[in-house]
C-alpha cells in the first residue's frame, strides 16, 4: 500500500483526464499486492462474450511458490447468468481464483476460459474490463465521495452516481454527512467505517456494470440487517441483467441462495451443488452450515450493533 500511495493520490487529482479504459480501479487496487508477471500475446484479440459469460477452470494448478501448491487440478464451471458461491477454509485459495481470472498470474497447468476463449489469448484490457470486483478491502481515494463512486464509470452523471449509491444502501448515509456527496474521504478526509467503504465499492461496481461480477467477502463488515438489504438489491440487479456472479464468502447465510455452491478443499473442488443438495450430502458444507447456524442464533442479538460508529 505504501508503495502505491503516491501514484494513487496523483490519480485522485487528475482522474477526470484519464480515460475509463486506462483506469480500472479494481485492477489497480489488486496490483498493490501482486507482481505483474503476465504478458499479453502479440496477436491477442479482444474477449468476446458470446455465450453470456461462462467461466471455466479446466484442470488448473497454481502455486505462488513451488513448494506450496495452492490449486491442484481444479475443474469447475461458473454458468452464464448464474450466481455461484465459492466457500472453503481460510487460505484455501478463494482470492487466488480471482487473481488468476484477472490474470495477475498465469496458471501453471490447465486453463481458464471465458466463453470458450483461453484468457491467455485475449487482450488484458478486454479481460479486465469485463470483470468487476468488490475486493475484501477497498481503499478510498483522497477525493470526494462522488468521485470515489464515479471511478466505476467516469462518464456517469450525478444522478447515476446517486442511483448507484441508493442501490448499494449508502445514499442515506452520504446525505447525512456535512457536505453530502462532496464530502472528502480517504486518509486526508473523513474516515468512514469498513461497512460504508464496502457499500461505496458496491456503488462503484453498479456504475461500472461489468458482465462478470465478483464479490470477495464484499459484505463482511455490515450488520446482518444492512447486509440482507444490500444483498437483496444486488440479487435484483444480477437477475434483471442476467449477470454471471461469483461470491466468495465465509458466512454461508449470505450465499445459501446461490444457483451453485462450490466447496474448495486442498486446492480442488470437494463438493458442489445447491444448498439443499449439499446439506443433504452431509459433507463439509453441511457441517459448516450447522456450526454457523448455531453461532448465528447465539449472536443474533449483538449483531445489530456491529457497525456502530
Ligand atoms: P481467505 O478466506 O482467508 O481470504 P483465501 O482462500 O482467499 O483466504 P488466498 O488469499 O487465495 O486464500 O491465499 C491462498 C494461500 O496462498 C494462502 O495460504 C496465502 O498465504 C498464500 N498466498 C496468497 N498470496 C500470496 C503471494 N502473493 N505469495 C505467496 N503466497 C501467497
């Protein structure tokens, strides 16, 4: 984060001059954490989403370091226009899957395709433009709330920014700030809570409106009630636009309604199916679900205060 703080501030002040195609903020955020090891092929062509956004991992193996495999022979399909959840123990490689899809790293064997095209054969720009992510932690720019949301689409009007904020359950909070959408946030502005940040990140994604959407623990800092409202709105958008979406989540209550739930273990798919099928299976998912349901019932009363400022 330290290394990039200067360029990010710089971008914040001149962003109006930057073209959307050059400025994919999620990409930038993720760049903070990784080395760029991938190269575009000289004859790469733009990704064409001619099947609605089917994502396939075919026998994918990947390790950051040779002695420690993260994904081993992973095969999975994320069907077009469906909501898919990826669950599994901490450190099992869920965020790595997102990094591979964005092509921050290349797989060591197997392949990843989107609508049948190997992602190594398409231009990086077209790939990253097609994918939107709400990452685990979204840094804010030292700029106004309005501009922070508008990074999703620099051509958006004020009305579009407000509409996105409403759907992301953050409009009322913004309205309550001393200067509303003109309030400065980030290190040099007002500090806002983790849950508010997450909702600003969702507003950005709604404005960007990419064909493929990834949510990496995107609502983990919200109280249960706000989380339910936000997820309801997100589900509405996904259905309305028939978008392919992937949710990485620890709290199974946020994903149990997914069309497919993929359970990872030891770098590969341990189970997959709908919530009902997986509960019936009596496997890992079923165990996790029972454990979390018990916790949920015990903690239910306290959770409403989780986001107090
Ligand atoms: P969580 O649920 O805790 O977010 P995750 O399933 O998303 O975890 P990843 O972030 O994909 O897990 O990480 C998988 C493993 O790879 C972890 O053990 C992590 O320490 C390791 N790892 C992640 N990034 C790197 C990196 N750049 N270099 C080396 N190891 C890494």
